[in-house]
C-alpha cells in the first residue's frame, strides 16, 4: 500500500507541475490526492499503526479489546487530528487576512498606491511598485499582495509590454517580501508554527538576502523600459464607487491599523502561545469596530456601499487555501507511511550539504509550485534539540533557527520566481497580462537567477560574520 500511496502522490505532483499544459486546476489535484491518500492509509491502518505507533496505540487501547474500529478511532483522534489541526490553523489565518484585505479595500486603502507609483520618471514608478509590493507582501500573503499590485498596475500603465515587465517586478518583489517575515508567506508561516524558527531571528537572517533578491532583478528589468512610461491619463479608483466622502485620514487610519496589527501577531503568539490566526482575528475585530464607527453614515444610508470588485481576489486566495490544504494532506500522509524518512536518509547519505539541498529545491521550484516543494522540504526533517551532545555541524543546521530552515524557504520562494509556473503570483501574472513561459524565461529568468545567487551569497556572509 505504501507504493500505491507514494505513486498517487508522485502522479499528483506531476499534474501540479503541468497545470499550464493539462489545464487541470492544481488545487483540485492536491485535494484529490490528499484525501485519497488518507483513505488508502485507513484501509491498511493496522499495519502502519503497529509499525509506527504501537506504544501510543496500546496506551490508547487501555482495557478495550483490539478491533478495527479502535484502530480507526486512534487514527482519527491521535494521528489525523494532529496534522489537520496545524493545517486548518494556517488556513484560518489566510481566511482572516483575506477579510482584513476586504476591510482595507472597502476604505480605499490601496487607492493611494496608484498616486505613489504615478510619475513621469520610469525609475520612480519601478522602485515604488517594487517597494509597495515588497512591503505589502511582508504583511499579507504574497498572492494577495500580487493581485492587488497587478490591479494597481493595470490602472496605471497603458502599454501591454511595459505592464508585462512591471508585472514581473511585482511577482519578484511580492515573493521576496513574503520571504523574510513569518507572516508573509504560507511556507514561512508553516516553518514558524512548526517551531523551526522564531520571528525575530528569521527576519534578521533573511531581510538582507530578500532585499538583494528584489533589487538586482528590479534594476535589470527596469533598464529594459523606456525613459517615460505610457501612463493612463485619468486615475481610476480601484475599489470604490460613489464613496467620495472617504477622506485620506480614514484610509491611513485603517491601513496603519491593519498593517501594524498584523505585525503584532508574532508578539501575540509569543505572549499567549495561542495559534497565530487568533491574533489575526483580534486585528480583524479591531478593524471592523473602527470601520463601523468611521463609516456609520454610509453603512446606515438608504444605499450603502456595495463592493463587487474584490471577487477575483477572493477566488484566487480561496484556491490557494484549498491548494495548501491538499498539499499539506499529501505531505502528512507521506510522513505517516515513512516515505519522508527515506528521502531524508538519501539526502543525508548522498548530498549532505544544506546549500546544495537548497539549490536543488530552488531549481525544482521553478517548474513545480514552490509551496508544494517547500512544505515537502520542511517536512523531511524534524527540528532537532540544540542541546544534544555530540551534534555535528551538519546536524546543527536542523535545530531551531538553523540554517536549513532559512535556506529552504529563501531558495524555494526565490527559486520559484525563475519561471511563472513556480509560484502563485506568477500564475496571477500569466492570467492578468497573458505572459507566456517562453517570454518570461527569455526576459526575466536570468535576472532572477542572478538575484537569487547574490541573495545566497549575502546570507552566507551575514550568517558567517554577524550571527
């Protein structure tokens, strides 16, 4: 049965890699493989329970007689529940941030980004787009940030080729921005909630590499643009209709509460040890209360404001959440059947170098969704105890805040930008601007590769001399 489960997962990963060819939604594939993997596991539950969980099962069984029903109950309560609790916690966090984005959008908090990015100078627009994308993604997930910034770009620039190049900058900046904070990307959120990193250490280790991975390709892509962009004459508001009474102070108040509130989530987790999504829900509650107070007249009017333009954003985020849940279920079932232990053993025996491991993972991320690959990379190894006696330098990379956890997320996220099919923001660009894989490879890939190698070099220098 292990061979059948592993084969199903490999076929699923293959379909995820070739979504742009098969046109089969990768979220559907991930959910299908994840669910049926667990169904197959339950079918031969006694074998895996006796092999991997015998002591725990005997304690669970107590004075009861052995039965298949007791085995299934143990799987449900002790095995499956522990995995699904962590996955749903992250899914709840993503749903909460989507609701926060709705509140921000309804108050016009993203409209002023158009004003910031609008300039006769190409370089001002280029760097402002990169800066806003980088900053938003550090707080929100990178797909949400990319979709918002691509909407800004569409309402700012007329020329299609210029939008393609600027859209590539947005994809790179949102991915790199999400890379250096524990709340900016679903993979960094996972590595944090699994206890592999702490927020302050993680950010201090990756902020400079993430900046260089953004700045270098942004500068090189910007050189391909003309001195003056073809901007739209009128500044069309992104989300709002007849709510001209929203003032700048209201936009800034809601925006600051939302962004700084999300930065408070790691502190909330440190103080309470409760799941991060509860901290995000706390932020959402404050935002909603403030929103109700400052917009009371509009809410209670005969024709309250209706917002119809966020549906595409919500659809994209919901697909990402479903994809994450499916991939999480796939990886967890591979852990339970012991496949991940064999992968870890092979890597230790034949590679035994975390930099080479991260390079391989980053290159594979360019053709396979980086979320799936990074989650798999995170799950190969457990977090080791740094106080263990006789630990080698290689094994020290897998303790809390070890190099492995930093490099696996950095290389997976930045390497996923080598091609648009390697990350969810790249898929959004392909749909928004009809970008092809060949065009992206021809104009963008080498620039991202240079930025990635520089980021790895910066990480090595920072880790060697300063940490």
